[in-house]
C-alpha cells in the first residue's frame, strides 16, 4: 500500500509530465498538446499555417517536456538549416560589432542561429576561405560586413548561397544595406561650414575601408561645392590612439578651427590632444565625430556626431537574407538605405577669431 499523497507507478501527478528515460519525441508533444504530429512539425519549423492559440499550446508542451527540435531532420525536410553566417573584417570596430549584435538578435527572433567568420587580411582569397568555412557548416545565407578587398576591384564568390552586403560595394551582384556614409559625412561637413568656419579638416578612417573612403569623398565634395579650401586628409585606424597621435600634429596649427573625425573614437583622441595643447573645444577648434557611440553625450564637451542606426542595419540585413532564403526572391542589386542623422551637441560652435592662413 502506497504512502499518502503518492501516485501509482507509471501515473503522473496532474499537470506534470511522466518521468521518462528517452528524449521526448514529436509524438509526445502532440499527445500533451492535444494536436497532430504534423501540427507540432509546423510549429517547430516556424510555419505560418497554425493559429496562435494552438501554437502557444504546442510551445508550452515543448517547454514542459524539454523537447528539442532535431535540426538535422528538419534540414532534410525543409532544405534549411536555420543558420546564418556573418563575415566581418574587424569586429573591434564599433559599427561592425553593433551591426553583428543586431543581426544576432534579429536572427534569433526569426528562429535562426548565427555563425561568424573574421577575415584577417583584406584579400579576395581570405574572403573566399571564410565563405567556404561558413558554407561547409551549413548556413542558409551570409552577411558580409564592410567588404574591403584590396587585391581585386570586384569580389567573386561561388553561387548558390544567398548573400547580403552591409556597407560594402555590391555592384549588381548582391543585395546590400547601405548606412549612407555619403549623406552623414556631408551633413557633418556642412554643419561646420554653416557655423562660419573657413574650411573643415578631416581625420579619416583606414584607406582600405569602404566606409572611410565614402566619408572622405563626401567631405571633399561638400568643401568643393562650398568653395572652401580642401586641406590634406589625415588617416587613422578608427582608434582613439590614432586620433590622439594625429591630433597632436593638428593641435600646433593655429589655422585649424574645425575638424570632422571619421568616427567618435578618433574624435575622443583628437579632443584629448587638443586639450593637452591648450586648445579649447569648441572655442578654438570645433569637432564632429561619426557613429554616436553611447559615451558621446557624456564627454566634456558632449560630442556633436552623426548617428548611425546599427540596429536597423541588422534588421535590414536579416530581412534581405530571409527574402532570399524563405521567399525565394532574386534581389541582386537591391540596396536598402539606412539614413544617418546629425546630432548637434556642445563640441561645435562658430569660430571665435579669424584663423591665420598658411601657404
């Protein structure tokens, strides 16, 4: 005779799944949820032809039983692995890291995992190797972040796997998401000119960077159109250290009253160098950054910068991939533009005195 409160062998207490020695199956989930195995399969594969109440009941049963989808079987059935690949050249760069973070979050919401390959050298061979690495791990599509190919004018990749380029040069071969570097850099330059500065110096990112090159192009064009002198470009590497090193060289020139830095980290180093040289920001030199990192508003002075919506970049990249993977669309050459915006803070102001010119 059993003790009070106990249950008979093989009979589970109400609302508690029975103990089992094997992993739960699709049939177990179907029985607990009161649906067919086909309905469980549709829910497991994120199909849309299941009403929401039934979907939630099946998901609750999966959680209660600890059911895990057999990804290999699902891939055989659907031809999809629910895995996206990302190739990036530099994950230490703020924009690349934020874009990747957003891609991972959006992909997870869509039921996909993300696998990342980092390219160490900016050559087509290195990118093809990363591409092969990811495709051998069964990804359904790949996002290539800020393609920097030095040894070939155009990147050639094997066909068969959907690709989206983020802030790269897709030509007509791939769809792309563009953070509109040209618009952002023009806004930064024109803002400084509108304050009355005779010209704007530029502290650019690496010369092999697609984003940096576009910002240089827009800065140069804005100055030419305004009839302003075009100073020589100084190239950094996106780091505060490079901004500081170049800033020490610029700080000794009293003809410089405005600088557009290619990103916020270089702007931070630049401001430090100017301050150490006894030049006030913005009274002596106005500074604009690019990216709008979280710390920008808390600097002293708060940094005027170009805000980039990296979260939207990630959403747009995943959306274009899924249009190819799940919708079967051919969208080569389609470019989805994410618009930046200028955020004016206290690091920019009209020049307090007319700068002396130099030959």
